C-alpha cells in the first residue's frame, strides 16, 4: 500500500512515521521549499508523548524541550488560585513537554528523512487537486510561487494534513468558506529572560478577555542564566483592532501591547518587561473551523488542523494531530480494506475531536479564569477559592481531550 501525505507539519510527519512503522510505503508532500524551524512554543500532553515515545523520539525531544512540572493559574493581580502537577509529576507514565514548534517539526523531519529516505519527502510540492477511482488516488502538484505544474503522484490513499487552509478539505467541502474568527487576537513572542517560579512551570494569568500564557521551551541557559520563554497574550479587541482571518502572523504593535499590560508586574513575573524583551511580536486572529460530520471520502481523509483546527486552549492542537496519526495507523493495521480503515478512523476521531473543538470554544479549562474574574474582580482571599468547583472543570476537560490519568495510564 502506498500512502500520499499532503503536508509536512507535525501531524503529517508523525503520520508518515507511524505508517512507515507498519511497513507501508509513504510519501510526504510539503508546499514550502525548505522546512525551517518557524513558529513559537507548543505543549505536548502525555497522550501525544506516548505516541512519540513509541516512535523512539522521547529522548531527542527531551534534549530540546522543557519537561513541564506544573500548571499554575493566577488572576490579573498575580494572585494564585489553581495549580496542579503535570506529566510524570502528576503520575502519568509519560511526560508533558513544552517545546519550540519549529524545532519539533525539524526533529520530526530529520527522523522521517532518516527512516523513510529523503526521496520520500518532497518539498516545494503544493497540492493543486486530486482525483480518485476504485483503484487509486491521483494527486496533482504545482510550484506554489510560480504556479507551474510539477507533475502528479499515484497512491492507494491520500491524507490531507495541510493545515487550517487545507487544499484537500477545500476540495472535499468547496462551499465551506474561510476559518471562523473568534474576535480575540493572539500576540506571540519569545523572550530570553530569567525563568520564573520553579523554572519549569506553565502559567496562565488573567481572564479570557485579557490573559498571558508563559512557559520556557528550551533547557539551555545563557551565561546570565536566561532561558527562552514562550509567551502568548490573548486580547479581546474592539472593532478598530479587529483583524481579518487572512492577516496571519504579521508583526504587532509591540509598544501598544506593552502598554496594555503595564500594570501586570508581579513579584514573580514582570509581564510588560517580558513583552518588551521580545525581538519581534506576531499577531493573528484566534480562529478555528466548525466541526465536520465526515473527513473520509473513499481513499481520501483529513488529519490534524486540516480536519479539526481549534483554539489554542488546553494545549491540545498538536497533541490531537498526533493522536490522529496514531489511530489512523491502528486502523490500517487492523483492517485489511484500506477504505474501510479510513472510515473506522473517521468514525472514532471525528466525534472525539469535535468535542475538543467545541469545548475549546467554550473556554476549555480556562473557564476557571473567567469564573474567578467574574466573582472576584478586585481580588480574593485564599479561603474564597472554590477549589472543588475548579477541580471539576479541569477534570472534565482532561476526560474530553483524552488525557485523564486513569484511562491513559492503562495503555501501554
């Protein structure tokens, strides 16, 4: 069996490695000329690290990432109201990692090159269209910059892992339209600075109209003890600041953002200094797409952000793409007919990821931030924290996203 994977991101490369491990012939087609370590930080939750561990990648990721010890929530005054251990520190069999997205993609690309061979990874191949019949699927490619036709490839299956603006999805659903914009803008940056709290903590500060997420993403320190800290400022903007969904990763007005957070100086973190210390700040509209009823059509299916783009809440975007890859491989392993395997994958992952997409729209675990802000806008005393209520929200999200500890630790 020969599988064509459209997209060489985290989901596509993980899928290639999982399917190669089954003994399938795999070819990956990526639009860009060269895979470079672009982007900022992401989190890999234990259920996804389990998959990467089975691919033999845990050690190399650990060398390039921070093993997250805990997650802590604070209000806009820097008062703590929730904290919990994460990964192995919470008793999971597998760690949670914070890592630079581009570095992780590069590690996966290097591993795929090593095990599949460079001839199986084709860059500068942008999918123009595909067609299928009872025997095969045929993909047609162009040079994205010039539009020049650069040939076609035949295979038994085609996996669309080509992101939120997926060409595969667009051909399957030509009338869907653009991504859905949330009215929130994400401002992203990385800053070399002294680590905060215990140095391996992920923090969430504020509420969903204005918050900061921050965590270290690389273990190395410079001569002054500074580490690379990833941060995201989530701001619900007014109509004047509203972005169009097409405005993706453009440089932000950094001084304005510093001013928005000017009062967020805590004894454990100076937020305006952190924002000001970034070399560049990018902005883009927090967007997703409505869940689909179906991804699989004959010999073609969707995976990762092409299938279920979601708000970056709960650290689940990349992790869910990795879970897609794992389950797709499981279906192809256990089902002789390849189109039946794709439908089995569809029937499991479509409803599972739809729940996560919708839960993230409903604020996911970050719902506890708004509950605290609504109840205690001027701050709180420790005895006022509704711990049982917050715990219920956090545990519910873990179950929906598939990483509650009891279920996950039963897996090998």
